[in-house]
């Protein structure tokens, strides 16, 4: 039970981290174009 919860949390956290990085890259690329 605890292990499954931890794995789900890790997967959710990594996907959140990836989307956060994509957002940062997108914003910084928009700033350099302006």
C-alpha cells in the first residue's frame, strides 16, 4: 500500500516537474523573441 502510494507520488511529481520545465522553457523563449 505505502509503496504503491509512493510510486504514484513519484510519477505524479516527475510529470509535474516536466510540465514545469516545459513552461519555463516556453516563457524564456518568448522573452528572448521580444
